[in-house]
């Protein structure tokens, strides 16, 4: 009986709708908690240290959630992306090029807008990077809940775009906020990636090899001064996605089947709980639409991401450098571009790093700007997706009518 209940639970957690709902609930709990009379206990919780002295790891619970738990989420994203590049829609070079180029546009445009609007504001020397990242988990959750009736290629486009987007953001974090880079530890991380790839090539299946390699790779990147979530993406992309004769499933499919419920049901919601606790008082709300720091983030996210993703996509498709995703129209792509303005995970992280020397008030204001803009992008994107979903469903209904009947009505 227990096994059956556990099986049903993991099956539900593999659906993005359930995972997205848990994510949103966790974020709402954090916001309510930190703005309640018990808000001090929330701050105490996220600042609690969980140290491993033997490894010289001195991290708070909030740090563990964004450095450790998100690495698992990025591993799943890497597995999905590798499958799409190897055997899915993105195996066509022109279709694969589109989300990559769109991600670059969706990083550069918000950065430029933030730099222009926030020029001269304390902290904006690095704060321009706050609106450059799309939150994969939130964006896919909204798409799963409101875009189920548009073609499945929408998910592939958004996933690919968001993964490349976050990879670029992680590179920016490494460049802007790495005080010192340890080449020795970086070489160790690369060696772990090489060992993982070789094990995949020689068809090694035991988790007794892969789990230690993954942990060492994560630790090596952390010690190298690079955001360790990159380990998850790298190892996911190095996993084999084509099954051999006689294999029931490919390693990537099996790992995704096992790890996805852990990521969706535990890792991402817990991260949202630790990251979403932003004080929303009258002072913060009063500054959201008057303070240039907040305006730089709001305009960078909402306008910059939408214009950057959709505008660049439209241009490269028209020039013939890339192909539009199968079944998607430009209006569908615009709706997905709006979801690209959901900047949560990495945006909150960059806000903490970029404004650390400015003060807590600036950090809280920046986080509030990120959350408010992400909420607006979620609502607007959802409305557009629901509208597009009705259009696609109406077309499918007409196509399913007996021949000639659709034209008589």
C-alpha cells in the first residue's frame, strides 16, 4: 500500500502543473511569513548555518538551497535539453539556433535598458545584470498551467531559451562576482565532467560511480569560485540520450524519471521558500515606481526580456538564419517572450550579490521589483497563452469535423 501511494505521488510530481503549483505555494508562504508578525523567525531560518567543517563549507540554509538544491533542478533541465538537441526538435540546426540566439537577445536588451535607466545609481555598476535571467522553473510552471493547448514545441523553445539564458547569467555571475578563480579546482571540475562522459561512452551504469563524481564536480566548482549549479547543467548535457539495443531506456530518460520528482517536489519549492521572503512595506511600494534602481529592474525585465527575445527571434527567422518552432505562430512566440520576463531565481541571487555593498534597503527594493515584475509577467503571459490556446483548440476542433462540415458553418 505504501509503495503504491509513493508511486502515485512521484507520478503526480512528474507533471509540471503539480510541480509549478508547489513552487507558487512555497513562494506565497514565504511572502506571507516574512510580512507577518513572525517575520523575524523567517529571517532566522534562512540565516541558519549548516556547515561542513571538514570541507570548509560554511553556508546558510538559503545558500544551500540556491547552490545545492538548484543544481539538481539544473541537472534535470540539462537532461531535457540534451534529449531535445540529440533526438528531439532541436536536432535541426536552424531550430536549435533560434532559442540560443533569442536567449542572447534576451540578455543583452535588458542589460542595456537597465544601464540606461539606472545610470549613476549606486550599485548599478553590477546591478544591470539583475534583469538578465529568466526563471526556468516559474516560466515552465506557468506554461504548464496555462499553455497546455498550444503546440508542445512551445515548451521545447522556452526550456531551451531559459537554460541558455541562465547559463549566460551564471557566466556573468562568475565574471562579475568571482573575487578569485582557482584554476586547480576548475581543472578538477573539468576532470569530473570528463570522467562522467567517459563512463557514459563505456556504458557504465552503477550510481556508485556517478553520484560521487557529481558531488565532487559540484564541490570543485564551488571551490573554484564558479556558481556550482553549472555542474548540474554540464553533467546533464554529458548524459547519453540514445538507448542501445536491449536497453529498456536511455540513461538520460531513466535519470530524469528518477530525479524529476525530487526536483519538482522538494528542491525547487524549498528554494522558493528560502528566496521569496521579501519585506513588502509601504516604503518599498512607494519606491517601486519612482526609484531609478527599481525602474531599471522593472523596465529591464518586462520590456527588455520581451523585446529582446521576441524581436531577435523575429529578425533571425525573417533573415532565414533560424526556423520558427513547429506549429508556433509569432503571437505564440510573443506570449512565450513575455514569460521570459519572469526573473526570479537568478535575478534574486544577482540582486544580493550586486547590491551587497549598497545596503539591505536597496536589496529589498530590488527583490521587490523582481517579484512584482515577475508576477505581472506571469499574469500577462498567462492571459496571452490562454487566448492562444483557445485559438489552437478551435482550429483542432474544425480539423476534426467531417470533411466539408466545417465550411458549412
